[in-house]
C-alpha cells in the first residue's frame, strides 16, 4: 500500500533542499533561519508603521511653524506624504487582520520606497536653484534634516542585508540623480544639502549590517544549543527527548483527526559482539553507518532517532502497518545486503525490527510498548526479521511477517 503524505516532521538525516539565504547558515537550519528573519521583519514593520503615522502627521500638522511664509504649500506636501501614510496603514491593516496576506518583507519595501519617494520629491519640489533668500535656504536645511532621519530609518529596514539596502536606497537615489540632472541642478547646488543625509545613510547601513550580524550570531548560538539538546552527538539523529516531543504531537494529531501513524523500533543484532571483537571505535562507525542507511529510506516528513544504545525508532505519520512494512523491509535490507566497511574490516550487520500502528487510541507509551514487544518477537524468532503488532482498535492479534534471515556469518 502506498503511504500517504502527512504532516511535515523533518528528520535531521534529511534536511530540506532550499535556496541558500546566507553562506554562514548550515543548510539544515535554513528553514528556521527564514522563520527567524520573518519574525524580525514583522516586528520592525509594525513598529515602523506606527512611528511613520505619528511622525508624518506631526510634520504635516506643523507645516505653518516650519515652512516660513509658504502656507500655500500645505496641500502639495500632503500629496507627497500620502503614499507614506497609505503604506503604514496597509502594513498595520495586514498585520492585525491578516488580509491581505502580505509578507513583512514586502511591506518594509513598500514603506521604504514611499519614504524615499516622499523625501526626495520634497527636496526637488522645494529646491529653486541658487538663491540668497534666507527663508528658502532655511526650508532646504529643514528638508535636509528630514532626509537624515529618512535615510537612517530606511537603512534600518534592510533586515536581510545589502540587497535590500540597494533596492530601498540606492535605486531611488539613482532615479533622484537623474531627475535632478533633468531639472538642471548641479553637484555644487546639491552637495551642501545632501552631504549629511548621505553620511547618515552610510552610518545606517553599517548599523543595519552590524545588527544583522548580531541577530545571525544569536540565531546560530540558539540553534547550536537546541541541536545539542535534541540531537544524538554520534549519529546526528534526533535523540530520545526530541523524538518523544514529536510522538506527542503526532499522537495528538491522530486523536484529533482520526489518522493513523506507525512506529518501527529496530535493534542491531548481536552488536555487543562487534564492540567486544573490534573495539568501541569500530562499533561507533557501525552505528553511524547504520544511521545513514536507515535515513535513506524515510520521507522528509518521517522522523528517525537513536532511541538508545543500538536501538533506532522511526516515526511514520499518516501511515498504516502495510505502508510501514515496506519501509521496515527496505531498512532491514539496507543493513543486511551490504557489510559495513570500517576501513580495516568488512563487518556484516543485521537489524531486527518491531512495528505497530496507532490511531490515537490509548497513549504513546502503550504504542511504544507494542513496538518493543514486536521487536522482542523478532529477536526470539531468529533476528534479521520484522514482526508487527497491530493497534488494539484494528486487530489485537499478533501479526508475524515471515522474512527469511539473510545468510551471513554474524560476528
């Protein structure tokens, strides 16, 4: 029976194949890193939206106090600020209602573009060329101060690094230079007002990159600690603690939706003889190779762990006993068919496997006990074989899957 795909429970043995976000993040951590970055972007977007609403409304309402003898410019300035207000309102609406379902990255870009468009358009609108009018010069320096704030704020939006910075700052500035050239403004006219904003833009970029590196370092440290707590150091598989957490999640899902999951508990046959004959270093190599071979025969949504010593447990979400049998047989053959190459020795190694299924009836411990009882039967009936005990709700009888043991000279 073909196993159905189910809830995504990812094993350490099968990391997802995704586009690399940064060379410093291992591939297996990329999904978690993307979630982390999205969380940072969401928080920044919400705070920025509220700050923009308050700031833009403040500047618009104090127009008479700042722009000397030019009350007629109130409405044109409002027109330049409307895109910023809209971008902030859309961001807040999307965040609190989840409609439309826009990514925070897109919303930050939207706000960044609107801020840059507003401040650069205001600069061109107010700049009248060379003039000795003190009011005109005062107004231009006021706009220059606003540009300092705007450039720094937009630089802070560059959560993902230089690429976002180029989109939100470098591209609008390039278009601004073309517009200033078309208007006939020279560098001598622009530089006195643009120098400080450009310096602040560079400072903002440096701070944004520094914060990105700090977030990355914090993420890496947290992931390393989490991996140490949930990963078996020898095989790289999930450890018993991590697997038990996944079992609780899958059992709760089975109870809620009436689905079935299966467990396969495997134990390496006569593994103590390997340690006694070849030493524990060779025994570790056999364990590592066994983990690799078992991991080749599970799906991305399955989970494989080192349950203890030379025992391995496989969790198969939304899979009945027929589907689990196919996985167990492939796992058995992956060890039995090819001896373990440890460099100096070629060691035949087999595995006995016990299976069970669960539809949410009973508890996790009883399901694990059934798998352990089935494993005991496999050991008693000759090793290098599979035994299965069905879930009580399906069939209380013990089902033995008769597999002829491979003819090997076991150590």
